[in-house]
C-alpha cells in the first residue's frame, strides 16, 4: 500500500497505451512499428514533469527498485517460449554463440566516434558495451564511478534507459522491412542483454512476421539469456582491454600525444574519528 500512487499511475498508463494500440507505417524503404511500450515510456516521462507532477521523487525511486522484479516476471514468461522451440534453438546454437562477438562492434564503432567528438577516457566506459547494470558494476569496480570511465558508462546507461527501447524497436522494424536479414537473425540480435530492449525489438518483429512469432520470441529470449551469461566475461576479458587499446590509438591520432592514464578507484576510509 506504500506504493499505491505508483501502482495506480502505472495501471492507468498501461491501459491508455494498450487502448492506443499498435501502429505500423512505411517511411521510405522501411516500416516503423509503434508499440504500446513506447507510449507507456513517453507517458511515464511526462508524469514526472514539474507542471504535471503526478509522479514525485518517491514514486521515481520506488519505480526504479521495482524494475528488477517486473523484469524477472518478463523473463520467466519468455522462458516458457524457449522450451517449445528448443530443437530449433539447438540447431542454431553456433550462430547464437558466435553472434555474441558482435558486441565488440560497439567498441569499433563507439570509441573512434567518442574520441572524434572530444570525449577522452569517458569513451572507454561508454563505448565498451551497451552499459547495462553488469557493465556499470564492472566499470565501478575497475575505475570507480567518479572517474571519467564511470561518467561514460553512467551516461550511456541513462540514455539507454530513456531512449534504448525506442531506438532498438524502430531499428528492428526498419531492418526487417528494408534489408535481406532473416527475422530469426534479427531476433538473435535483439538479445543485447537488456530485457526491455529485447522486448521492444521482438515486439516489432512479431508485428511484421506474426506467423513466426513463437520462434522469434524464443530466439530473442535465448540470445538475451546468453548475453546476460557471457556478457560479463566478454566485457572483462575482451571489450574493456580492446576499448583501452583502441582509445589510445585514436587519441594519439587526434591529439598527437599519448592518452591519459586510467583512473584508479578512490577507496573511502571508514575512519570518522576526525
């Protein structure tokens, strides 16, 4: 009952979003699919505006703590779709495993652009992954969240939280309708390690390919599970060292000098005698 205002607000937003429904329309060579999740996200942001002030600081804080609970229910639901399609997934296992190396594409694309835009060591934290909770924890342990690397990973985490589902949902629908990529390949690519992003992407694909709905959900859920399992090790042993190396190369090319040294986490003393 402590969160009754939050629960009622969420219920109203969900009802409004579902009532609006799905919209699909062509833009150039692609098709953009708008899902209720997008409306709910936008409406949720609007409730926090000062002029509206439906959701205050307490509701925002409580909502953040409840995300993990709701995602557990979501992943349990997706887990039930993997079982019936397990034979199809086993046949595609090499592709599912190898596609995880595609996460390094974030480094290849993100670090040079970040350095070009003027970011320094922030580019390592922000571009080594999609910056979800496990990646934030890794950067916090290695560099500290008050470091430039910590600022980079937190910045991408916040942007991804607000715009990630919108971006990946639109990108999936455009790629599905404008390229030769198979829906199953796009479903596997949807599993980036974020349940909300995967859901938005899979939802767009299902809207375009309803006859493949069960397998699309299964591939997306299986890929997301694998990303969650090996994503930490990918970041620790491959992505972060690769980001460091590429950052040094790009920095030297732009500034004609050696890159700044990595930050060292600051240990907080427990001695409060002074």
